[in-house]
C-alpha cells in the first residue's frame, strides 16, 4: 500500500493491442498510427480503466499516458452507443446526450496535443471531440459544447467561462480525466478544478495522470476520487537526465553570458523570465547574437504561440524565451492564475 492506496502491479510485459479486444474501429486507428504493442503504463492502465476503476497513473512524460486513458474511454463510449443502438433498433445518436468524457489539461498546447491524439485514434469512429482553451474565438467552442461533443479537452479557466454562460452539457458525464495533475496543482489551478468538479455528476469515473507524484497530488486526488488505485511505472521524481548548474552573473552581463552558454550547449533550451517585455527584449538580444530563438508569452496571439512551440519542437528554434505564465496565458485582474 503506497500513500494508503492499493497499488496495481506495474511489472508486466507489453501486450499486442490486438489482444485487448478493442472495437474494430479503434483497432483501425491504432493501425493507422502503427501502434503495435502497449507501453508499460498502457499495459496496466487500459484494463483497469475498462473495469471502471478510479485510477492514479504515474509515469514519465513520453511513455504513452495519453493513449492509456483515451483508448479505454473510446471503447466505453462506443460500447454505450452500440447498446443504445440495439435498444432503440436504430442508428446510434452520438453527441445528443451531452459530453460524456471531460479531460482537463494545464495548458492549451497540451489540450491541442490530446485533441490531435484523439482525432487520430478515433478517425474511423463517429466520436466527436472539442478542445476548449483561451486565445481563440469562443464561438466555435461554444457551438461544440452546446451540441454535446462526446469528449471535451479543456483548460480550466476557459471551461469555467463556458460553464458560467450555460453552454456546457455535463449531466451525462461518465469520465473525468486530469492530465498532468502535478502541473495543474503547481500552476495554481486546483480551486478552478474543484469548481468544475462540483458541477459534474458524482457517479463518474475519475482518472489522474501525472509524471511526478507528491503528497499534495495524492491529497488532491482523494478529494474527488472514490477508492482510487495507484499505477506507478518508472521513476516519479526528477529524472537524472536533467543537469543543474548555477552561475552568479552581474545583471548587465546576463544576456551576453546566456548567449555564450547557449552556443556552447547547442540547445534545445527554455529560458524563463519574469515579464513579457523582458521576454521580448531578451529574445531580440539573443537573436542578434546568432541564437535561433522565439519569445513565448501571454500577449502573443495563439497563432504566434503555436508557431513558436512548433518551431521549437521541429528544431527551427533552439531556444524559447518564456514568461513563467506563458503556458497558461493572462491572469485575471484579481491576480489568480487562469487556464487560458
């Protein structure tokens, strides 16, 4: 028993996705993406989620956590649709019962990634998904929510805005997922999460997924889950591939020192600064010194933010200069963080 929770054995060998007996339409999506065998977190998590258990899944980033919760959610929703179709003797009416699965993410970039993964895996199904986040017009999101998208992937702040306007339909919600739960806590979103959860059906299945697990994460999980089980794969602390280096540099020499450091290391690197103006100023100075970089902060448009992130991922930029709230956007006048 870890932290008072029952732990599911994660020391299991990968298995072929074909052995999970998923809906044929899901299998076609897996074939499209050339997914053959489960990763360790998927091996343990998918059967447990299919059983309807509340689950806390902990594994390092890049281990397949997203598919670990998307696949069983898709299987559940398709089974519901099939049962409804057989009962009515007509075609399934997906999207008419309101949203059935809600996934909360700390940043708009992660929300987009989850939406993209869902669309790929669900390509051969009739399941619908809507990503809800700030920095873009709210109208299309409101339409998707009102229509009852099967799955909604949302940042907390923008979702609360839609909930206050009455455009959400969560009365038939079956599954709630908190992805990167540690970041939701670290970034101060937990009060917003609690407000969202209080408006959801209490009979739902709740899933936590995180790269690290602290006592705060376990405490928060217990607040909204029912007898959760724990799945832990690999390390749950800071990976040893990250090196910590300290240097004392006079204020006026920081940009020059940083440019030399970045040229020596070659990147990729993310540089955090305190203000949006400081991010723009430092990015400009680094670019003048020959560093391929982009600024990322809340005053950038969504298109500019996405270009910066995609450029960093593709290698076009070796450095991102970002404010500490870049991933969640503009804070409200009251001072608290919002999931934009």
